[in-house]
C-alpha cells in the first residue's frame, strides 16, 4: 500500500529536519499538527538540494543536481517518487497547489551555487535571494493559509521579506564557511577581506527592515501557523542581535550561534507572548 510508503517518506523528511536544524525543527513543533508534516516535507526538499551544492565536494555535483532535478520533475508529474524526500514534497505540492514557478525559481538559485561565486550587483543578489529564500517562504505560506487565495495575496510580501531576512542572517553568520570553504561572496558591494563595522551595520540595517516587514505578516497569520513562525522570527532576531554585537573581524573568523539554554528561554517567552495574545 502506498500509504505505508508515504508514512515512511514523511518520517524521512521529519528526520532530515531534526538532524540538520535543531532550531528550525523546534519552531516547526510549535505549528499546529495539521500543518507540521507539510513544513517538514518542504524543508527536506530544500535541504537536500542545498546539500548537493554545498557539501558533496568529493562527487560530481553538477551530475547529482541534474539527477535530482530530473527526479523532482518526474515526482511532480507522476505524483510519486522512490526518493522518499521527493515523494513527501510532491505530496505537499499537490495538496496545497504550490505553483511550479516557485519550485523552479528555487532550483535556479541552487544551481547558481554550482558555478557562481560572487554577486556584484544588487539585481543579481535580489534574484538569488528570491529563489533561495523568498519562494521557500511562499511555499510555506501556501500551507499556512490552506488554500485561501486572498489571505495568501495579503501576506505574500511579508512572507517574502521574512524569508529574505532569515537567509541574510544565515549569510552573515556563515561568512567564514561561505568565503573560505565555498569561495562565495553573496553581499554585493562588500569586500569580505575588508569587512568593517560600517559594512556590517549596513547589512544589519537591511535585515532589520526585512524582519520588521515580516513581523507585520506574522501578526495576521492563521492561528495554526502564528506561534511557530513567531518562534522562528524571535530566534533569528536574537541571532541578528548577537551578530550586531560581534566585531566584524570576529564574524569573519567564527560562527555565531545561540546557545541551547538561550533558545529555551526564547521559546518560553514566545509561548507566553502567544498565550497572552500580544504578538
């Protein structure tokens, strides 16, 4: 029975989320059970695509990515895949009618990571951010609004800004690995060899504006999604605060993180804010 295979596929997506990102999986657990699995399914898909271009250095990445693309297209067409991650993802795509153009934009940005190392213009940077982050936010929003087209359109811009903010925080946090290991520079008009406080401040102000716009959308999310998304927002806001307080030279040489004990405190505060309806 395919239902058994689907169950195994869902478990695989859930395990991928929990293994690769304890922070994100903690936020997902704050979502209503009715939508939780579908966010696991989306995360599993985007994580596997990202791993191909970022981690599999001893293999032919182009070949693996092309195979993943081919398997993805077949999964969406046939509504089944022997790759459990893609089987889970296609289930969510079909269930919530996620537009293929969002998926295609994501895959386009991921494929750029195979060949493009530097983003010198704002236009290039924005296009990459749209594909690597904004559309992921829109996929999740499709799940959150459960088919409500008017709600989706009303929250679309905020979801994209929140996705952008999360991605830019990741870029700033991962400067060392991206620059030294992957030889990538995402921030335009910024020389990472000469990263100073002024350049860092400019990046942080941009992220703060995205977070602020994203927060307005969180306030209008359905109850099933509000607590989980708010938890992720608070976590990234805390991470950005730590990056803001860290000297630019140190950001280039270490990976800033939020300790587990601080995460627990943040989640507790989020819960009380949600229960007191002050989000």
